[in-house]
DNA sequence: AAGAGGCCCTGATAGC
DNA sequence: TGCTATCAGGGCCTCT
């Protein structure tokens, strides 16, 4: 589910709901995520106020007013859910939290606010939910990540220099977070299709024009996905439980054996594996 | 240094 | 119905 556009959607919708609110308590159902959640987690987060919610690459960041942070990664299967408090019975003032979309299992972390709950769900537990004491510690987590595809650092000069001695195929680089951070397996195939570049093309053999198209279409494809509300392949939902719409726009991802959608192209979409990840491309218009 | 491959984990689906 | 095998949006680690 969660590549840069999906995390961006979560950030935007979460921000609207929890900005300036205070965490009353934290409930941990399962500590064993990618990184073990410490036993004093509730203590650490109690009474923290959300100053803002930000994102870097595929990482979601809760910025607290005391300049500490929560760094959240959704891994392969993580989702964030938000459920609001409803008044069940006005006479007895009993209240409850309800959300028909909330999964029954794997709700590992719950942030309790006065009138709502933020719930971190992750069946495969490849993601994490960590507390970061200060800005310096946060920066160090991003030390090994390349520039974001939407940033000005992702430019022609950077690509030409980076690829100058690289013998690996371009598709593997697009999902390599050390090269560019935020693109995952879906959008890598989509970007190469739009760029008319074959996924197996060796990086150092890309022309200047190839690199320019990769930069251009990375921004186009990702921005378009954000505009459409993210993808909902398998189970992506935004935090209100609605599907994103970008999956309707996939040109190659999971379209193996179907016709190429490019105007006047007679090609067929193929599925291959590159470094163990499924890769989709048109056998005719991608060179 | 760069690149290939294995591993962490659960769930959905296909095939027998 | 119930087995088994395969694949899934990520990233870290080790080995060569």
C-alpha cells in the first residue's frame, strides 16, 4: 500500500483531525513491530500535543510541541485508522468508539485523544512506530535516504552523476531509497511506462534525455496519485475508510497480458521479476 | 563500492 | 473441505 502518495494522503487527513490536540494515553496491543515498542511508551507520549503532522519519503512524522517526534512507517501492510467518539446514550452519557472499517485484528498501537482515537494497524508488522527525542535524532534516521522525487534535489545533474558508473537496471534504482526516497514498486513501473523506458535498461546507459523524462514523469505520476487520493491496491484506505482512486489509473501495474494503453501502441503489457520484485512494462513502447 | 539474495510476517488466492 | 505453494505496496542485513 504505502508509497509516497499514500503516506501523503494519510498525513493530510490525519493532520486535519489531530493538529493541536493532546494525547491522553497510548495503548499498545502488540509491541513486536519491526522495532520493539518500549514498555515506557505510554509514559513518553502522555500529554504530548501535536504541533503538526509531516512526511518525509514514506515516513509519517508526528511533531510534538516539545520538539520531540513520533516516526511512523507503514511497511508493506500498515494502515492508520481514525475513529471518533459518539455519544451512545445522552441520558447516561455513555460513550463509545466505533468504525465499521476498523480491522478486527492487528490494531497494534492506539493513540487516545479526548474525542478520538488514532489506530495503527499492520498485519505483517514490517512497519514501526517509534518515539524520537529530538530533531538531531530524527535527522539521523534519514541519513541514508536519497532526495525525494518531488524535491529540487532530484534533478538532471544528480541523476547523471549518480548513474555514471551504475551497472544495475533503472527499475531497481527507482525503488532504491538510497538513490531516491519515496518511490515504491507500483509507481516505479508506472513512471518508467510514462517515460517510455524499459525497466531493464542499465542506468549508466541512460541518455540525458532519458534521465530528464524520468525526473519529469516521477513528479507527474506521484503528484497525480496524490491528487487522486492515493492507490487502493488490495487494501489502501485513507483514514476515513474511503478508497483512493489512483488504482483506476494504473497503466501497467497488474495489467500483464493486457493491451498497452498508449495511443497507437500495439504492444502488450509484460510481467517480469527484477531483484525479486514484480515489474510491469509494455514490450513495444518502452525502449 | 556495488549488486545479489535472504529474511522479517500475515493473509489472500490458486491449485490439487 | 482442507491442505500446500506462491505472491503481496518495504527495508534491513549479509555475502561476494
